C-alpha cells in the first residue's frame, strides 16, 4: 500500500478548489457592484434633499418658479418640471428628478407629487 494521493485524486481536488475560487470571486464582484449601486442611490437621495433646500417648492409660488432647470451637484443633476394634468385646470404633476451616469447609462430617481394651485 502506497502513501499519498494518486494523480487523478490530485487533479479532482485542484479542480474543486478552482471552481470554488471562481465562485467566490464572482460573488465578491457582484457584491461590489451592488454596493456601488446602493451608494449611488443613497447619494441621489442626499442630492434630492440638497436640491429641495436650494430650490424650495412652495405651493404659493408661481408654477414657473417651481420648475428647476438641470442643476449639477457633483456627478448628479437635480431638475424639476411641472405639468398640468389633462382635463384638470388647477391640478399639476411636479416631477423632481436626480439623474447620473452609471456604466454609460443614464440612471435616475424621480419623485412625483400632485399639486393643487390656482397660480399659473
């Protein structure tokens, strides 16, 4: 009886270790991508708050004063548009958006608010 492993046993053990290693690397890579995505969404919420502070939206304002052209905040852009609801004279949809580029794609977070106002 010989001591040690045969060549086949050694190759199988190395194959199992390599497969496990690649699985761990793939999982770690996916975790890093998810963490970057979460960080961007967290920063977008912070930019939304900053934009609301810099460009307050008061229902007594004229509708044109509520709108905000795209304003840069680092790699993010804050904007707000006001659209009149169809078939409604005094109801408006206010869309506040924070957008940024992620992996070459335009990504955004958007908040829609209904507004009743007679100040158009």
